[in-house]
């Protein structure tokens, strides 16, 4: 199978559906029902474009897919926030596990996508240590 060289909104939504796998099934999400439309929009906004057709090339596709995964898992997190564990009729249900797993997935994806996000920044600053005993000794005056 060849790596995609471009996406449409529909094919990208299908990719996100496959990324969620069984979680999508448990939430009863489908591409046809539009359950991924906002995740696609969020991914495009994070990417900084309004038209998915302009995103081509392996590096750009990789960036789009990562941002799309992040957007989709954030939506899972939002949609499962109210899920809780309960017992009924002698059975125990742990619905909060999906939310917990989604939190872990979002954290991982945010770390991996950090260079592409607006919140990410790197600053470099020079620090002088006036009491550093090694900073004032000239190289030729040092004894070994």
C-alpha cells in the first residue's frame, strides 16, 4: 500500500476513524454521520491552512496525520469526560477507562506534536555565574 500523497476531507476523516479503531465503535462514531468533521477542522486549524487539498508531500502529510490524531483523541476525551464507573444488576461497568486511555493518548500526541503547535516555543538565554570559580580562570593558568 502506497503512502497517501494528499487527502480530501472525506479520506482524512476515514483515516482518523481507522486511528480510533475500537474506540470509535464504542462511541458509535462513523465517517458518514460527520463525527470526524470537527476533528478534521481542528487539525487544519492547528496546521494553519483552510484547504486540505494544498497539503502534499511526505513531511507535510506526516504533520497533518499527527495533528489529526491529536484532534481526534481530544474529541474522544471531550466526549467521554462524563463517563464514570457504575454497577447495576450485579454487573460492574468501567466506562471511565476510555477517558483515562484517551488522556494518556492525548498527552503522548501533544508531546510528539509540540513543535507544530502554537503553544510551543524555545528561548535561549545567556546565564552568567559571577561566583563560578572556573569561569574566571584562563585556560593556560589552570593546573591539571
